[in-house]
């Protein structure tokens, strides 16, 4: 596994254990938020100065774990299976949070790719909710507030969705975030013969689109794995 992926997994685990947001982690490492997101997504390898700042500013972090992956994560913590209470402690997992809004009234919701790479907000979710309700098999989760009606009535305006960005396989039909050029949209994807896809919205006021899976300006960002809205 590449060093960038190993360290990005550890940074996300550290967020979970400490209950820190990506912004707080960037401040702890004394780097910009954009730089931290590159580390967090495995796009670049954290430098020694960043890792040293983490250890200096959060003295509970175990150096052996951060550099070598040897548990425990925090100094003085018990090893897995030793001296644990019967109930796991409540922790919060901070997901990048985005808002997908139409550029004009009644239009289809869109999100700029630049915004996806540099989120302005985070959403803290209880670990119990994530593990038992969303039940993900990935750490690559993002949250989006959908402020359009393109997927109504299934996803009403104001609904919150959680997207697994490791689930990009469209062989099984589902609702996905997809990229057209530099814009992100939410679409229902259906696989067609000859490696083509039918992209549509549940609200039929928007025209469906047939697309070649290998189109240069198209990318599947991830599958919607959970959705919820206020009563």
C-alpha cells in the first residue's frame, strides 16, 4: 500500500479518536486546510514537519502508532481486547459537509469540483449511528445537503445524504454523485448495453441523458448509501 494511503488512513483514524474536524487537524499540523485535505485523501505524503507538529500539539498521540501503525493510538490506552469496558465510548466522526443548490430557481442542484476538494463545513456524526445505521465499509464518506427537487420525492429538498466515495461501480443501479466537467450533480444511474449509462432524475421534469462510460468529461464520485430528512 502506498505511504500516502497508509498515512491518510491514520489521519482519518486520528480524527475519529480525538473527535477533531479536518480544520482542527490542519491547525494541529500547522498547515493550510487545502494541504491537509491532500494528506487526508492520500493525494500527497505528509512531510516530517507536519507529523512533528501533530505530535507536539497533541501530546496524547502515540509516536509509534503515527509513524509505524503500532497500537494504541493514544499513550496510556489499553490494547484491543484488554481492560475494555463492556460498552464502547461514544465518539464523533466528522464528515466533510457540502451543500448542493440550484444555480436558478427550480433548476438542478450542482456543486463545484473545487468545493468538493475543499469543504467549508464538517458534520459530526456519532460513531454508533455510522456503524449501525449507515453501516459503511469505507472511511471515504462525505455528507451533502440537497437543496433541489431533482430527486423528489425520494430525496426531498433539505434532505441530508451520505455518499461513499469508494463505491464507483455502476453495474448495480443506484443514486450517485457524478461529475460533468467541473460540476457535481446527483443522478440515478442505470447500466445499458455497450458500456453506456442512462443518467436521470427521479423528478421527471429534467431530461434523462445517455452517456458513454468512458467519456472524458464524466466521472462517478460515489454512491449514495443513506438519506434522511426532517418529518
